[in-house]
C-alpha cells in the first residue's frame, strides 16, 4: 500500500476564501475555510455530494474551518454563527471536523430513513447489513463488491419515505489499514488511498476501488442484522457495549455514568484528539434511557454514542444465518437510525416524526423483505452464505 503524498497548504488566509456547497439529499450545506488543504479533504470525502447548482441554504447550515496563520496548533471550527470550537492540529483534525459536520447534517434529513448500515445492490436487489461498529460491515462489503455486488453506502442505508426505495449514499470509504492489508494479501487487489484519516485509517473513493461500482436506487430485498456471536442467552448477552466519542475528557460525565446501576466503566483511549471511554450497559430501557439522559446533559462534550460489538468477528469460525421476524428487524433498524436525537428534555426529536410514526414507516418497508441474523465468521464463507441467498 502506497502512502498518499502529503502536501502543505499552498495558501493560508485570514478570511475564508476557499468554499464549496454540498447536499445530503434534501439538506444543502456550505463549507468555508481559509485553508485550501482542509477544504480539499471535504471535496474528496463528499465528492459525490458537491452541488453545482445555485443552492438555497435557508434550510441548511454553514460550516467554517479556520487555520490560524500564526498558530500552527489550533483549528477553529464553527457552525453558522455559533461559538468557535478549537480542534488540536497536533493530532489529525479531519475526523473531528467531519464528525461535527456529518452528524449535524444527517440529523436534519427528513425525506429518508438513514440507518447506520452497509448497503449494496445485486441485479436490482437491495441488500442491507445493519450492525454495530466493529461487526465487519466494511470488510464484508469489499468482499461482496469483488463478487459483483454494487456499492450504495458504507455508512448509511438510505430508505425513501415515499417510494420505499434504497438510495445510494456514496461517501468515500474510510477503511482500516488491516482491512486494506487483508485484501491486498488475499485478493491481490491494490488500493490507492487518498488521505490518511487518523490512526491506521485511510480514505478511498468507491469509484477508485471499482469503476462503475456505485449502484442505483432499488427495492430493498434482504436485511441482515450482523452479529459476531451466537445468541445463546449466556454470558454478556444481557449487556450492550457502548463507546462514547468525546471532544475531551470530562471527569464529571464519566463519574455520573459510572455511578449508574447497570452501567460498568471498562476503559478509555485517546485517538486523533478524541477521548473514547467504553462502558457495558444493561439491556434495560430504564438504564439505557438514563444513560442517554446524562450524555445529553453533557452535550458540549459528547459527540457520538457508538454501539460496539461484544467481540470482533472470528476469522476461523463458521458463519451462521438465522431467520428472524420482520418485527425484530424493524425494531433494530429503528434503534440504528441516525436522523434522530435525544435532547434530554423531550427525550426524542426527529424530522421523521414521532417514534410510533417512524416505526410504522420502517415496518411497511421491512414487510416486503426477507430478514436474517447473520453471525459473521470466516470472510469467504460469510460472503458465500450471502451470495447463495441473494442469487436464489
């Protein structure tokens, strides 16, 4: 794997002279910067979302990234005319800036159910793989694209509320180095990553990975809920691993969460300027609601809540395919929706409507699909299972 060329800013100005307009579906947004290099990163990451038409930003947002001319250690980030947020340039600033922008824009999308999932298509059939971070979605997706599947999104399953079609969301792929090494070793495929984005991760445009690999809107046909262990009712099945993404360490927040009954603090790490504390949270609506309430109370610190897997996929294990009810699938997709938020006061808000309205809409889409629990194991065998089912 070659390293991408690192380049310095050709120009750094006091005013934001570099700018571009993008749109996630019905939500336009504007990024300005006084650093060409910073804007170039977002032009690459959001290349497929660049808006070439004159855009009305009345229902969108503006994001400003300022690199101080005489301070090489601080990047200022601001949404609209809000308060500036300092980001350290000692670590890679791109993941934090992207996290601010992506999460803010996605929560405003109102015409699509946006679910944290890998989405692909095969001969006009839409396939959704929903699962927590670390369950192997990206790796499985790359293997299936090698087998003729088309890419819709590595990040979101975008389901239209009106047509019920599954739409592409072709944001550049953010791939771990170990995944790149695996494919170069096993498939002889050579990647050309364009940007390093944090610790051992690279950005690759899906069209660079496979020319013409982006699929078209299609009817969702199969839904796979990914897991890395069988559901035996033993051990850790009554707990959910949750990782928080914090702007900085917040001792008061960590103390309040750790004191909750049903919550166990495990460990923490620091990567790319973010602070990541990890917890195990009991599968109890009351406990999880209180956990969310405390996180929203400290919303100035908390960027994101990440449901993680109990364990990473075992590359030597046989995968398992378990049919599940459409009700179970709809509920899990609801839990993985990205365009919802919990404000700590009304508990729930979304441009999609109330929880019953959203669940009813998702259920209508899921009713027309086949649903399975996929326990991920050996990559080739897991892909074989999926291919056999899709080609029937």
